[in-house]
């Protein structure tokens, strides 16, 4: 009898886990991921990174911003990679219009060797800009 109870308990807890895993999967499926890569001029690298830190602080306060991290590429010391997660496409679109992003685009424009490449990943599709 105790064997029956323990097996029922384990089945029940497995079911609960899979339900919460499904909810998590749905939320992740609807989440927007962004990877932005910017080739920096070597002589402006430090100023670019410092400026992006200020931009990051403002971005993290935005509605729907789940994460926003900038790093120098491990493969190329002059490539800056930003990895972002947003709750919705509307939140991401609002981010693009935010005043601090306008300031950032103007500030960083002369520090790049080429335009930033932005990849937006949502619902299993990748869009490149």
C-alpha cells in the first residue's frame, strides 16, 4: 500500500512540474531575444564600452526589459555584442524610440567601423536588420 502511495505522489509531482514547465516554455516562446553586434574602432573601444554601460543602466529600467547585457566578443576584441530579452515586441519597439537610445546612437555613431547588425529572434524566426 505504501508503494502505491509513493508512486501516486511521484506521478502527481511530475505532472505539476510539466505544467509549470509548459507555462515557462510558452513564456519563453513569446519572449523576444535580440543580438546586436557592433564593430568598434579600436581607438574608440573604451569610450564605446563606457557609453554603453550608461545606456544599459537606462535600458534596464524600461518596461518589458528582462535582460540587457553588453560584452566584447570572445573571438574579436573590436566587436561588441549585446544580448537582450524583452517580454513583447511592443516593449522592444518602445526601447528603440527611447530618448536614451537616440543619445546612444548619436554618441556611438562615429565609434563604429560599420553599422550595428541587429538580429531579432521570436517565435522561432530570426529577422536581421
